[in-house]
C-alpha cells in the first residue's frame, strides 16, 4: 500500500508556476492537487505532480511504468477525499466528477 500525505515537509517546495490549489495529496513520487475549474466554478479539477529531490512540479504526463502503483495510490486517495468531502457534479442526470461544497 502506498502512503499518501497531505502536506509538504520542511525540505520540500512547489514549483513557482503551480497555481493556487485547494487540496494536496502526495506520495513518494507523485502528487495530485485539487482546484476549482474557475473563479466561480466549483467543479473539481486535478493536476498531477512529479517529485525530484524535494521539488514538486507539474508533470508532462510521461513516467516509468514502475510507478503505476504509486500513481494509483495517490489518485485513489484524492478520489476518496472527493467522495467524502465534495458533491457529485450532475448535469442531465449524469455525474461529471465532483464539485467543492464550499
């Protein structure tokens, strides 16, 4: 099982280009940030981060297949958080992800 945490350690930092976010989920290699889709839009969007020597940055979507389990673990934690803390974003009786309650 992959250990997932919610905060950076004192030795870690985010790339300055990363936009404001609402929630963070970090494993040893990958991270997920949750944020609003827009200023007045509470739909939950996510950004996948990678890590190198304590530096967290937005990924370009390419990684070794050795890290599947790590990515799956962090995605599962982010989804679980949405299921417990967000509302389904439903349009025309179809759920299209989640939206923040606040």
